[in-house]
C-alpha cells in the first residue's frame, strides 16, 4: 500500500507499507513514488520467497548485537573460547560498533582484518575472523541481516608465527639468561628450563613433582595444561600427552625445584611455593628489560630450533613438542634449510681444496670430530654448573 503525504513545508512524500497476516511488517517513506513502489515489490517478493527481514532489525547497532551475541555465547562455548571471543570483539573500532549491522559489508570486514595483521600474528587474526563469522551468523539466525558478510572473505597472506629473525639465537638467549640470573636466579632458571625442554607455559605451570621420571631415561611426562585464569585441563590432542627427555642441565634444574616438595606439589612455583603466574614471572624475571619484544613462547621455538640444528629427526622433534610433524616442518623449514646449506658448503669447500689440500692442515669448515654427511655439533649455550 502506497500513501501520498504532504509535509508542512509542502514537500511531497510517498509512504510504502507492507502487510503480512493483517499487520504492517515494514514501512518506509520515499521522495518518489516509483522508489516506493519498487521497494514495496521487493519486500513482497522477499515475503513470498521466505527471505523477508524486517528493515528495523538491520538498524540495530553492531554494538548491541555484540552484547546479545556474547550473552548467548556464554552458555554455548567453553570459558576459554568465550573469553577469546570477547577480547576479539573488543578490538572492533568504536565507529564500526556504532553502525547499523546491516550496513557492514564484506569490504569493511576485509579492511578491518587487514589492519589487524599489521599488529597481530596471522594465526591470531584468523581466530578473530572466526569470531566475526560467528557473530554475523548469529545475526542471520536472529533475522537481523540476510547474509553473513564474513563468508567469502579471504584473509591476506601473512606469517603464522613471529618472523624467524625475531626468535632467540644462541647468543641472544645467553645474553637474556645472564641478565635474568643477575636479577633473579629462581625465575631465570625457569626460563632456561623452558628453552631446554620446549614445553608450553601452560604445560610447565601444571607440572607436578610426580611428572618427573628417571627410568628408562630422565624425562618429564606432560599430561595436563593450566593456562592463567582458566581451569586445568588435559592437553588438546593425543600428541600433546608425551614424555620429553631431560638433558643433564634440564634435569639439574628440575631436581633443584623438586627438592623438599611432596609428590603432588607443583614442580615450578614462586619463591613462596605458589603456582606460577605469567604476569608475576615476567615481572620478577624482568622479561621486558632482558628480552624486549620477545614472548616467553619463543623459548619453545629456541628449543625446537636447537634440536633440529643438532640433528634430531623432525619426527622426534615433533613428538617432543607434541605437534604434528607437518606443522613443525612448516614452522621450522628455515632451520632445516640451514643444515642443507651447511652440508652443501662443506662439500663445495672440500671439492675446491682438491688434492692440493695440505693433509696436515684440517679443513676449517668441517670440525675434526665430524664425519662426512653428519651435522656438526653446535656450541653449548648453557654450562652444567648452573651458569651460562
């Protein structure tokens, strides 16, 4: 039904009303009658096809939809997933949150995600995209919008981890540990142990004294994880339940922490015997000063890289990390490439020296204790006396 209306200033307007079941389900005013008629036809077509949405729903602000989505989400997902969704949606700009949800299109979603890639890791932004998709899928189910604008948006390519040149090297880690030992040997030894074992922070803080083993080899059994602020839980996958061997130095640190503790006590604790917390650990280890722009998780990267450089097979490294070998291969491909380059360089130097090589003069590119085709032993970063 189209109604002609004249405003007080004499301006002519056309008001279109759409009825269903004897009541008005949508109405809108236009300056031209043809526009009103076209809109009316489109609404009745949507009603006939069963895809009609009241225009008022699309006017709901994105902020209001976010609040309603989070209220519904709380009972549907784990506390960890809920907190991730909440934090992800908090990153939405205020200007975007104030907009009607129907006005947000796929181009704006892509622009927002691309901007986030400049300050966050690719994997983090991918999780953000998952949250956004769940939000707009909720809006579709609530009949606020006809389609999810996130579907079909391809996240721009980016690094899934911190660039390798930002990871710890043997020299930078040794420097970090020296600085931390000078401030707090208690917390510095925890940093060192993480760099030797490759355990995740949540796995290390959940360890009990009973998780240490001496037979058939010194090691630590990883059977649980405990992220800060969440309940303790079993690892996400079967691979994550594993036994990681301990080097002499790692065993020395573990023995120091288990001294005078009961079998069910936490292995790594604060100086007062309480369970570790990341914020306090970083504070007392002076992490911001001793390892600026580096996360504690990079100690895990260092452990994996050092194992690969020492010639440990990639499947074994994956087992110690609790990861899929394919994931380890993609993340640490640059380390494997280094070993291939080193071996190729030794062969080239040996070929270039030829028969003129002085048999009494060793080849400086191949250590005297390394056989052809073997990976040379890399220098130790940590000593066995507790120092670096």
